[in-house]
C-alpha cells in the first residue's frame, strides 16, 4: 500500500511509529523551577554525537494541564535533565510514569521509584536504572506541527556525566544483556533484546 501522510490511510492505527522500530526509551527525570520532581518516558530519543557526547529527545504536544508538557517546561526553565535507561525489570514503573499528572505531582513517588542525587546536575536519577546520563540543554528546535496549540520540540543535550552500574560492566565494557533495556515498537508493543551479533569491519582502524 501507499498513502500520503496528510490523507486517510484506511488502517486502524497510524503505522508511522511501527515503521521506525525498535526505538530506545529515554526515561527523563527533571526538576521544576520550584523543585518539584518529574519523571517521564520518551521513545523519540537517541544519541546524536560522540565528541562531545550529545543526545536528542523529542517532546510532542501538551498535557491535560498545560500546552507544554512538564518535562519540556522543566528543561527550558532549569537547562538540566537526566536520561535514565528503562529496563525490563522497571517496565511497570516506566509505564506508570507515562500517565499525565498535575505539575505539582512527582511521578517518581506515584510509581514508587527510588531517586538518588546526580553528581553534576540538580535533577536526581532513578536509583535502579543501571545507566543514567546527566545532561545540560544546548538547543531546542521547534518542529513542524499541524496544530499550533500542540507544539513538537526537539531537545538536544550535552551529556556532561555518565553513571554506569558496575554490575553491567564486563571486562570494562557495558554488557547490554545485563542492562536488559526495553525498546518501544509500534502500537502497544515493547521489546527486549533478541540475538546479538558482531560485524568486524577489517577496514576500520582500531
């Protein structure tokens, strides 16, 4: 089939997100300007540069209490955020923090997540997430939106600190199977890791 994305597709659900899968989940912890904690997952997320390390997450639309989602408002106000890696063991808590809450409500408390201080930024990290990336905002990018009241925004962050649980390190390398991250697919589907294989490019310099 083929359809123009600004026209009807005659499918029960829009297939776009199912076409780009799997997508890693950036589980973002922030603080409001008044110090209220917030935790929310985003699957439009990935690394975008290595030197210096930078990542991107996209925040779409608003919430029931504001035209701007709490995570975006907090990042814009404080210039700081932490990206925690969502794992299979934490899947229920991650899913719970996706629910819209009032800005005065700390999702970590609702989901019974234990939070601990970061090293370089004020927002805390999720204690039992094996990897946490401490970020400072470097750029916000206004994205195209069909509805002017529902803005789409890309956030670019400079990763200034990285927490890695020693338990997921093997011979100095992150063992992603020990991390056991979950990824977002389309519709209501999520996934864990399947087969892992290596490709060794002979032309690549070590």
